[in-house]
C-alpha cells in the first residue's frame, strides 16, 4: 500500500474546497487515500453552506489518513483566514503557499506518496510577493532543481507536452532551439519510463509551421533546428518521429502511433487535449524528484461557493497520482 496523497488547499476563494469535498463524498471508493492540507473549520462551514453531508476528520499525521479515509475526509490542520467565495484576498496568500510547501515536504520525507495541488490564483499570490509564474516553477524551487520541470497534460486519449509554456507566441518561437527540444524530450521520455510503465516511450515531435514548413516554403524552423533535434534524439536511442504536421497528428488514428506529443507552444498542445477531455485532463509535472499532479483548470471564481463546479479533473488527478506512486513503489 502506498502512503496517502497530499492535496494542497489551493485558492480559498475558488472552487478548490468544494471539489475536494465532492471528490471524497462521491468517489472515495475508487480513489487512493488522500488528505487535504486545509482548515477543518473552513471546509466544515463550506459544506454546511452547500448543505452537503461530508464528515471531516482532523489529523495531525498523514498516516492517520489511511485508517479514516473511507469514513471521513482527512484534513491535516492548516490555518487559513476564512474569506468570501469568489473574492480573492492577499491575506490568504501565505496559507496557500505554505500548504503547497507542506505537501512537498511531506512527500519528500515519504509521509505522503505524491503531491496533488488544487488551483491557485496567481494574481492573488503576487500581491503578497510571490515571485513565481505558477505552481511548476515554485515546485522546482522547493525541489532545489536547476533544470526547469516540464508540464505534461494527460488524459486517456492523449498526452501532450508544450515545449514553451506561458509566453507570447513570438517569444515562444524565439525560445525554441534544438537544445531545448532535446533536453525536454529526454526528461519526458525518462519520466514516462519511471511513472507510466512505458519501457520505450514513443515521442511525436510537432512541427512549428503549417504542414511542418513544407520543405521551407512555409517557414524554415523545421529545416534549421527541429530536424536536427529529432536526429539527436534518435542517436540517444529514443523512439521519436517528426516533425509532423500539427493539423494531422491529433486525430484518432494518428494518436495510436505515439505515447506523447511534444508541441512547440502552449496552444498547440492544449487545444487538442482540452477538445478531447476538457473535464478530465490532468496536469502532470515531469522532472521533479517527487510526483505532482493537478486538475487542468483554474480557480473558477465566478462559480465558487455555488456547489456546481465539476470535480472530475481533480478525481482524475488523484487517480493518476496514485497510479504513478504505485508504479514508482513497484519499481524500487
């Protein structure tokens, strides 16, 4: 049996609390044991306001979660100032940040088997001096790693990795290089071997330009450095193909030929996976010394506190984290 998963609280003004309650209430029989790092009183008030019956069990040690999980939602007590759903406040930022830090600390110590993060509100955190673009960069800092970790979005039908992430398109193109492609593909391939049970992951490299440049008539990036990156990856012994025309590599038959699509920029990766599985996509961070997953959505302030937010992506993130943790344990 794996240790329980550590779930961070996320933005208290958002939907994190209610999807946590719904995930436990409606899906606990099918989920690995987890505990949420949050304030029991806050969650109790939220459940009461929504007229939901969700028993909570405050715990002081993660190991207690395994014994109580089927009877009550384990909550590792964590102070937070109660706020108003949909209204962000800089006064809760420290609690949000320290919830993530605590999840990482417990996972690195072995008390938890993986980190699962509820959505954060970046603007609210930046008001308190948070200097990171998002979860991924902050987790890298906590892990003490120099190589930037990689964001992979995954569902049953598709895995995608954007090689450049939250930058303007012109800046993404400027960042691309053979070295960047090779580095991120190597990390992705190793992570899939370690946590997805794939002995020889098949990587599909997307082209940048329409028709993958069409021999330079629609752009030269494929000729200038993407082809070179593909060859270097083959020299490393990877099963890699490309660059492939982005408009034809995501249909059902094409997806059967690879395990992960390596995409040149954010929307090239996220449009196909959100089209296929908008409510079921999971954000997985590769390249960290611990497992981390997250729902593939934001804080949804506009519907927070109404009880209508879908918990399906969080459920998928919890399941995936548990599966990855089990594979990791079995491989030791």
